[in-house]
């Protein structure tokens, strides 16, 4: 199910592109914000939760998910180089699964790790806040990667759609329309964080059992469907 | 012995028919797929390569369906026309990755790079390669698993004459070894130099198939049309019409020129200057009016 060569090509492509700069910028920004907040406001559980929930989980994790998820396959389909993977006796689901693993790894590295560092800076993991949000980031990384990898497989405008989902749906609708929160990776991952953190510091609109089912379901279905789409990928785009 | 069989295959995109009820069989040796740009050559190659499903009909490799069957790539090597090819890798890294995807190692990659004579630049990034070098590395990536079928889409595009000759030698060798080599081209001379067997595609249809010389004869023996202007059009027309190589002459008053239809190409081309000189007529314009490849091809379709 996992092909080391596909993985190597994927992460080198992912980290070698200019787009990858955002992968470094956002975590640096998060840690900088954490340092500034700690310096001016001191250690405060509510403030820490606000920064991690409002910036790390609501903005940074989905954005990094978009870049890693769509970037793991989209550019290869765009420039046609995916033909060198497809013209091989390698199962299509193996290609997708491998790319998912790479996208998940990159998203976790650039979102969960900075979240943990920022959390420790903000209040030294008081009320388990740093660990709770880190777990949320880890869980969300998996679902976002699968979702955006699928998007990269089916659409040439994956980045745009991904950004619309991440910023408009998750951030805007999620905060304005209560029903939209049920269908939000962010809320599902916060539901996991809610169990870990101290009372009332992390809240989610979705119960843990439902959130777990939805997280697992979205990841599995998106990955399976991306594999199917890749099996039927038509490369004669320029005619 | 590996044969690709295309059986009453059509492919359309929306309501555009790119390939229209084509049947052909591509066996060992070098086959040229000839046709003007936009004729459907790439669509046909993409179907043979398993990158595109036929809308109707079947495309098979020794009897097994190619579409949605990744095991065919053990036998098929593909050199795509598009340039995208992991430019951030070196040539060697690229070919090694291709070898690994076939379950092979560095030795197979080194051999393929030696075959295309790219060892000297194998440690440079692909992004620094010229068109011809990229083409050769693509070729190495297609040869790495020693395939019995090689499909090449417009492999000579953008190559200089020397690179072209090298690649032709290589493909000839592959064909002589008993591999099934199919390449597409819209340039008659390329196909003539390399392929003994050609398949002609025009406007999505299979226009001709067979020995190159036979098809070449069909192409040169067809009636040729010329537009001729001279110092004395009427005298020239009178002198030419007597010869059997000329089938018809029309005096075009608005263009102030002669429209001549010649049936014997070879004879007419020597006759025209001779007649002009003997009668003291100066030739001002001699221009073939239907020499475009498209018109040659459409003549073939009609024939």
C-alpha cells in the first residue's frame, strides 16, 4: 500500500516549490504571536485557548492542509508528470495512499508541532491546553489531507476550492451558522481536544462519538474515491 | 512478439470526434503514425498507453485490455509529448525513480542512461536540460524495464538534426531487436527515414496503412495543382496543354495567372522550365497551390 519512491517524489515536489514557503511562514507567525501575547498578556488559559483555537486550528491547520493535500498531487496532474507514476505497474490506490501519508506527515509537521510550541509558550500547557490543541491539529491534519488530496485529484482549481472551504466555510460560516459547524473538520477535531483539555477551555458543537465517526468516514471515503478517480484519470487534457 | 490491436475504436470529447472508427494492428518493428496536427494521433497513442478510455471499441495488448490495467506497463514503455517531468530531480534521480517504480534498481537505470548516451549530464538537474536532453532522459525512463513495446508521441519535436539522427538510430535498433516501436509525427520525412510501415491518420480517420513506398507513391502520383504567372500566359498554356503530363489549364483572369493541373508530377516539373525556355517565356511565379500536408492527406483519404 505504501511506495517509498512515490513518497520521495511527493515530498521533494511538495517542499521544493515556492508555494511551500507558506508552510514555513504560518508556523513562524503562530509562534511569533504566541511570544508576543505571552509577553504582553502573561500566561492566561482563556487567552491561550483563544489564540490556538482562533488562529492555529481555525486558520493555520486548514491552510497548511490545503497546501500539502492539493500540492501532493495537483501540480503533477497539471504539468503531466504524473504519467511517469501512472505508466508503471503500481496500483493507483497505492499512489494515493502514499501521497496521503506524505501530505498527513507534512501537515502534522507544519501545523501540530508549531501548535504545541505555541501552546507551551502561551501558558506552559496549563489546563492541558497545548496538548489538547496539538491533538486537535494532528487529527485535523489527517482529515484535511485526505479531503484536499481528493480535491487535487478531481479539480484543476483545487487550491481555490480548498481555500474557499478552509476560509469561507470553516472560518466564516462555521462562526455564523451553527448548522455548518456540524460539517466542519475543525469542530470534529475540537471535539477530540475538548476531552483532553480542562473544563470549559475548549468547546466543540459536535459530540465526540459523531466527530470520531465523521473524521474516520471522511478520511476513508475521500482516500478511496481519490484512488478511483486516479484509476480513471484522463491525461489527454490538451486536445 | 507483442502486438497492440485497435479494434473499431472511436473516441470523442463532448461532441468533437477525435478518433473515428479506427482499426489497426501494430506489431514488432518500427511503425510510424503519420498525420497532420490535430488529426487524433495523440488521442490514439493515449488510448494505446492506457491513459484514455476508448468511447467505443477495444484497444488490447496481446489480447488483454489496456485501459484500467496497470499490469500492461510491465511490457509498455511510454515517451510522452508533454514536458512535465520532475524538473527538480537530476537526470539520474529521475531514471532511478522510474526504475524503482518497476521494482528495479540503480543498475537498470544506469544501463538505460548509457543507452541514450546521457551519462555525461546525468547529475545535472532536469530543469537545466535542453529539449533534446529531456527527450533522451524521457527515453531512458521508458527503456528502464526493457519493454517489448515502446510508444513515442512526437519524439522528434524540437530536436536538432544530430539528436534526431541519434534517436532514429536508437529506435531502428529497438525495432530490429523485435520490439514493437510506434512513434507519431506530422513530418513526412521523419517517418520516411525511420519507419518501414506507416499508418496515416487524417481528421480522426484511418486514411492509409502499409508500406511507406506504396503510400509515398500515392502521394506523389496524385494530381498536383500549380499557380503560374509568366510573361506570356497564353503562349505557355498552349505549349503545355499538348503534353500528356498536363491534365487541365485554366486562365484565371482576375489573378492574371494560369491554374494548371498536372497528373505526372515528375514529368511536369521538368517540362515546365523546358517549355518556357524554348518559347522565350519568362516564368514569374510557380507556386504549388495544394502542397500543404493537409491536402496531401485529404487526397489520401479520398483515394
